[in-house]
């Protein structure tokens, strides 16, 4: 059975990706996790300058999902290069570095600093963090997304993945724009805008008031968007949003994902990639599928 | 043995109702028993919730591990409903625990269910070897340092473990906000009195666990006793418990720190 998948120039040994923000910057989980069964790990988003992140509390669990408002807490790119990057090459997985910023020039500088690093296998552009208190996310605008990717495309030959927000009227238009601008893949979806209120204190459960919603609750909505995009753009789609077991993962493949992305479930089960991969293989064997293409094409709608 | 967090599946030995909404859960794990330190927590998988629930280790007896908790939400409700021989998936031991001071006297301050991690700490404090207590009233004889716990709660129903601390040789002082048991008022009033009326406190270390308001009060009181080393065990809504998601931070003097990894125990001077 062939589980390898190409995302731009990058080849992953299997299509299970651990999503940004749920796996640290690289090797923090090495004592607990079998990295050899993970296709790729996306780092927590790195910004040019260190960021403290948002006011706590930063996480709240609802009936069927989790709201978070971390606010891109990270040590900044220089510290990442010095302290985190050296350890990454030793793990038997690929490392996709997530980049975040407010302005084009921040992304530019990040790509310039990291492009020469061999241990960085690809870039994921976080165009969709819901926790920065900004009026508009980059991936809510075709023009902003397109301009940014055109610019960055000139600076690097590494795989460029655009991480999109689901919070748009028509996500297909955004996916087409980033595709035309030169992105190698889209990763979708980032979290949904959300709010939870403590009725005793009459205050939000989160210090930042609002947060991004993830977990099982968002799966059907995310799956729908992945299906829409996979049916209309040629780019590989890294699909995810609420996957907690292999059945969810299979649904995302059937909807057209080239690879799948595990997020919230990593917080509960850091070895979920390994468990899900094992079950996906079993499912494919049972259904006599030789590769991921067979799996993707088997959706009868 | 060096502490390294592991993901383990254990079998529940017992879940016992201690009071109305306070439960004591136990299971056997030689690994946790050998590696856990007071103040460490376990991240328990609850099948009815998405995220795990962080609960501190209450007591270790041979290879039996006890967790004391108050039923508050869906997670603790599911834990309370566990039965003997049910499986429990956990990650632990986690976090930075209390630094057990070998020589000095100890004052433990418990606010409500904050008493939970303090019994495990008391077990270690009670076992300290005989040593010269620097300025003991008896004049430098070899003796075990003295231990006291100040326990506070809203009412007597919330006050648990008194006997367990007594068995470990602890002096127990109790406060309840409604006066249903012990002193009527806050546990921090007991601390204030203790420090004012006896020189015992001046040679003691303080170890506390309870709500943030209680820590604020302790900080206020200790402004007059700057040399008393004080450790506080915090709680916060938590994501991974392993230091990767940065969800469970609290503000400290040097920026946000993760409760799961930098804490849950912090020195008072790091916070205030």
C-alpha cells in the first residue's frame, strides 16, 4: 500500500499531519510521541518578534468543541532558529513551519530568514488566526492573500501552503486566488469565530472575550468546505477541522483531501496520528485500495 | 527514578464519595508511585469530554494513587461515576511540584478542595528525617520540624481530610466562612493570627493551594514577613498539559507562564 503524498515539492511518507498550535515548535513531545508515524508536523505559528499571547483564560471546552484564544504566543523567529530548529532534523517526520504576521513585510522577512534552513521542509502561511483582534483576516480577502503569496513565491522554492479561514462567503474564490498566486497547497480550515459566556459572572470564559472554535462540532462544516474546494481547484487540499478518529479522517479523504490535519485531538491524545494512520490503513486494505487516490476517488457523492 | 511523563492505562480501584460532591478515586500504578512528587498532576482522559482533566495527586500509599476532587462540571461528573475495574487513560506525572524544604517548619494553607495536593505533600513533610531545627524553642536539639495545616472552606461540608493530616502528626486549624466548624472567617485570618502571635511562623515555609483570592490575601499578609518562603499551587483551564499549546498560562512578574509546565506550583515571589 502506498501512502506517500506530494504537497508541492514536499513528499510525505503518509498523509497524516499534526496541525499548527497543537504540537509545539518541534520536539517537545518526543518522549511521548512516535514521530515516525506522522507524515508532517506543522509548528506553532512563528512571528518576526516574540509574542506573549492573549490574556488568559485562553481555552474553554463547550459541549462539543473547544474555544481557544492563544493569540500566537511564540518566542519569535530568531529564538526559534537558535533554540528549536537544531532538534528538528533528528525526528523522523517532516517539518512544516507556520508563519504569521500582520504585514506583507513581516512574512517576507520570515521567509528570508528561514528559506536557507534545511530543516524547514515547507512553509504554512497562517492567513487565518482568529485571535489577533483585527477586523479582517488575510484569507478573508482574495486580493490580500493573492498579493502576499505572489510576493513570497518569488522568495522561496520551498512548498508554500496557505492556511485558510472558513469565515468567508465563498471559500472557493479564496482558494482559487491563492492557487493562481502560486501557492502549492491549501490547508483548511482554521478555527471558527466563537464566544462562550459564564452566566453567573456574566463574562466571557476567555480573557480575550472571543476565540476560535475547533473540535468535533466543526467537522461537518469543515468537511463541506473541503469538498467544495477540492472539487474546484487543482491544488492539493490538506483537509481538517474536528477530526478525532479514523472515520473522520476517511471522510476528509473521501471529500477530496490529499492529506488530513489533526488539531484539537492532539491535545487529548498526542499519539492520535499513529492510531488514526493504523486504522486508515486497515480501512484501505479492507476496501482493496492501493493508494490515496483510490480512496479519494471512491466517493460516490 | 527520574520523572518522565508517560501515557498509561490504569484500572480504577475505587471511587468513594467523601462528602456531597467530593470524591476520592484510587488506582494502582507503580510508575506514578515511584516518580510522582507532591504538587504533580495527572492528566486524565474522560470519555465524555474532549480535553483531558488535570487533577493533582492527593495521596500515595504503596502503589495506590489517590485523587481527591470536587464534582464541578462534566469531566469531574464522569470521573465520579467511574466504577471499580474501569480503565482510566492518564498522562503523568506532570508539572513542577512543591519543593519540599527539608529542615524548616511547615505551614500548609488549604482553601476548599485546594486541600487535595497538600496531603501528598504532608506525607513527604512528615517523613523528613530528624534534623537540627535552627532556632527551635528547645534550643537546637535534634527534632523533626513542626507541621501545621490551616484549612478553610465555605462550610463544614467542604472540610475534608482533617483526620489524615492529624495522623501524619500535623496540627490542624480550621476556618469556615459560615462558622459551622472552627473559626468563623477565612483561612487567611488564621494565617495572619499565626504569624502575629507565634514565632513558629517566622521559621516556616508556607505551602498553599486554593482559589486566586486566597493567594491575593496571603500575599497581602506576607508583605510584613518578606523572608517566609511561600509556594502556591495554581489552577487554570488547560489544553494539552504538556507545554505545547500555551493555553493554561497565568500572569507572572516575568510574563505569562504555563501552569502545566512552569507550574502548577509557583513561588509567591514569581507571581506578586
